[in-house]
C-alpha cells in the first residue's frame, strides 16, 4: 500500500521530501475520524430536516383536518360547501341552522392588513431612507436596535394597549361608538409591522453600492435626487420584500386583532367605515377553537379557515423570498 | 473648530506666496492659467492626515497624472477637487484648493454646480442599472433638460466623444450593465461629459480593465485633451508617461515632485521620485 512506501522513504536524506505523517489513510486505519465525521454529518442533517419535515407535516395535518368540511355531505355537496365558505358573509356555527361563510373573516383579515399597510408602508420606507442615507452614523447605530425592540414586545402587550389606551381615546376624541374596531386594530398592526419594514428596507437601501451613489453625486445630483433616482430603484426588490414581510406580520397576527378589532363577523358597510368592528380569520380560530368539540363540523370549518390563512402567508412568503433573491442577485452583479 | 478653509483667498495668497511660486516655475511652462490650484492644502480623515500641505497648480487644457505608492493620498487629493470626500464621515480639509479661482472648501460652494463643472470617472465602472441612453441623460436631466430631441443630441455627441457610439448606437435602450467592462468605463466617461464639465477627474480609470480596453481609454484621453482639463490618478507609470503632460509624484500625503512628465521620468530632481520610478520602492 501507498502508506507503506511513504514509511519506507522516511530515511531519505533530502529533508524536504521527509513526510513524517501518512497522507493516505483508509477508513479502517482512521476509524475515529471516519465515524465522527459521518456521525456529525448525519446528526446535523437530521436536525435540519426536522424543521423542514415540520413544515410538510403542518401542511398535511391542516389539509387532513379541513378536508372533511367539504366531503362529509357527499359528491354534490362539495361545490355548495366551497361556495358557501368563500361567498357567504355569515359565520354562525352555533345556530340551529349553522352557517359557515368565511367571506366576512377573509375580508376582515384583508381589511386590517390593508389598513395597517396604508400607515406602516409610507412611515416605514421614509424611516428606512432616513436611516440608510441621511442619518449620521451614530444616530443610526442608536435607532436601529431601538426600532427592533418594537418587534420584541409581546403582542398581548400591544393588545392591552389597544384595549386600555387606544380604544377609550378613539371613543372620546373621534366619537366612535366602540373603541375596539378596524381602525384600532389597523393602527396597532401598523406599529407591529414597522420594525420589519424599516429594518428590511433599510438593509436593502444600505446594500446599494457606494459606487452607484458616488456616480450620482459626481454628476451633480443632490441627496434627494440620488435617493429618488438611484437608491430606491436599485433597492426596489428588497423594499418590496420589506412591504410583503410587514404584510405577513399583519395578516398572521392573532392576539392583537382578537383584542382590538371588536370581533363582529360582518363586512363593514360602507366599506370605508373604519369605525366598525370586524373579525379576522386568526381571531376566529383562536376564539372558537377552545369551545369546539373535535371532529365536529365547526372544528373542520375552523381548520379550513386555517388552511386559507396558511395559503395566504405561504404565497406571500414565496413572493418575498423571490424578491429578496432578486435583490441579492442584483447586489452580486455590482 | 478653526476654519482655515474659509480664510479669504487673498490672505492665503500673501501668506504662502513663496510655495506655489516654486512649483509654478517648474510645471506651468506655457502662459495658460491654472484652473486648479492648491495652496497648503491638507485633508484629514478624523485624526489621520490623508493629504499633507500640498501646493500645486494645474493648467487649463492639460493632462496631469498623479502617481505614487498606495495610500499616498493621490486619490484623496483628486477626490477633494470636486469634494467627493464629503461623503466620508469625520473628514476635514485645511488650506485652499481653488477651482477657477474659487476655493471649493468655501462654505458657500454649491456642490451641484461644482460637480457638474468638475466631473469624475471612478476606478470601477459604475453605470446605473438603467439603459445606455438614460445613463447619459442622467446629468442633463438633473440640469432640467427635458426635450427629447435635445437629449438625443447630447447622447449621440457624448457617445461619439467617448468613442463608443459605433459600438452601441443600435442598442441605446439596452441595459448599460450588459456592456463589457471597457465599454462601461467609456460610457461612464460619456456620462461625465454630458454634464458639460471643464475638468474631468479620473481615479485609476483603467485599473479594472484589460490592456486593450486600457489602450482605448488612453486614446480617448488624448482626444479629450485640450477641450477638457484632465487629472488622472494612476498606479501605472507607463500610463502616466503615455498620456500626461505633467506628472505629480505623491508620497505619504506629501507632494514630492511635480514637473513636466518627460522631465520627471527621465531626469527627476528628487531622490524619492527616482527610487519610485525605477522601481526601487513602492
């Protein structure tokens, strides 16, 4: 074998050729190294695949538990159930003639999410621009961690603030009949989405190369012109991803909307009336699940709501991954 | 903070009359006026001194090369001329650096106008992720030119001046990022010319390019000479010898020698210069 010949050459006079350690080892000769190497790889692989498997299992479980909602009535009933679920605004699971129309819940979720984005996107993007291009270095070093603390506050604390502080304020100052309503939930969700939007959009704009900024300044552009014409277009994928991540935060949030939205499952009319109470998909699941017997129709209906929600966030997640990937690719090209 | 940069021009003239004279004799051979003149100019990054009391005068329409080992302050000096160093936090200037007789570090300096009169080409080609056409139009549009006909004229003229027109005339609306490195750099030069500058600063414009692309940029510099005052920082001494009329040698932030290129490379008067150009250090 080769290692024998390496050993044999040990007494070579030429010191540069004197290799004292064998360069080739078969697994049997280096058993400990071989076993530890493969064992380590296997363990790390298993740990990583556990979380991947968890995602698939969640999908499997949610789909399995929601399918009976459509299939129990037999073939012809499936279409009727689908139509009822997506077009009926009435969610009356405990009525003598129960109705499982999730339209009001879906609209409610989209409603508070849109409301939150209307506030959080402009504020978040302006703050991101300020931090990336305008704020002096020291101020940025202070502001970023403080803003990120916003994301660390438990959502029930936000909910508490919504009920105890914001709701009475809305009632006394804006004259709303109920303080827990769509506006209240939207405002609190906006604050909760802000750290994500600020942080990710700031990263996207900071990542725009210094060369590109210099090119713009060198041609006589002011700071505002540079931000608008160069920095924001170059960082647009990351900025869009920031908005979508903020949107996911808002649409998936449960505790705050449960406490702040008023939980009335109806579509506001007129549609722009933010002072009305609404109910979201998340709050419905959290609120109803405790009193629902397993394997009842209501139980299956709640899982169907969950599946709808999961599909929303899943597609948003895919979209944000795609945009962030595009942003990274753009950065690599520079 | 002391604000020596706001000291009126006249006082500084009187105070340091002796030093610029010394260089004026050596370098400015013809009667053309100095378009850029530094008097006791220093530049600091925090406590670190990047450029140390440099005095030199660059005459209008010439090509001036700045050479020197890495970290000698040549890029810092170049970037001070149109105040690109302002972007670096904690930076500070002292003394006078005048363009067309006006101290650019005066508080009243309008950076937009300064940078349009004193354009810059950077080390790495840095076109915007826009079309070739929009890259050229960036500066003119900032100046308020909106007419399509006028913009197209500018695009054609600048691309011709930058010797790029024949290669890209059919692809004006394609992304500038699809061009080769050498083409991108010529596009960046065209983009700089589009703001109609008097001075073009080039910060190692060929260091990211292959020899063929480099030769084309050098030809371009020779064509632009006279119409523009060009100051070029380069690591490549052959390049400095090929393209420039005058050469300045910087070392450790100081201006060691500044003379006609021919003289500086064949018969340098300072020992350090000779050591550097013969490759004994740096």
